[in-house]
C-alpha cells in the first residue's frame, strides 16, 4: 500500500460544533479530558494518542471548502470508538452524569459489546 509510511494513526479528530462552550463542558465533564489548546474558535483536548478538536461550525468552512458544512439536523455524520474495560460500568457512570445514550449497552452480532453516545449534538441532550 502506498500510504503505509504515513497512514498509521489518527492524530486529531475535528468536530464542527454549534455551541463551543456547551461542547467543551460536555467533554470536560464526561471524559475528564485535559485542554491542550484553546482560543475563541476552538478547544483541543488530549485523548491519549489522539487530539479532539472542537471547532466552531462557523470556522469550519475554510477547512473543507469547496465542501459544505453539514447542518445540525442532518443526522449522524461521524462515529469514533473509545475502548473501555467494562462498557456497562461506563454507561452506568455516564447515566449518573445525565448522559442519555442513543443505544446500548448491547452485544453486537460480531460479539463486541457497545453503546452509542450522541456526540454529534456535542452535548448529550443536556
């Protein structure tokens, strides 16, 4: 494969958010992440080997032109996976914090136990 030398890991995921302050609070409260950079348009969190960049939707266009930034009600546009030792325990903890799961915990047909959070909204229905 021609990309084998550089396409070996994702270093940053940028999420286009409607409300930066609300999204920032969600990531801080839910995942207890450390901020590694912040300005008036974005907040970047350290998530181990990957940074999660919350970017004001209004600033996203310059990054993806000529593509259009998806609207808030356009449905799910991404998913990322976080592996945890006990999905049921983590879901119980999230529910105590007021997080409403989209689904799960459920054992998928391929054997993995999963749950899905509505991160697209950035704020889990709060």
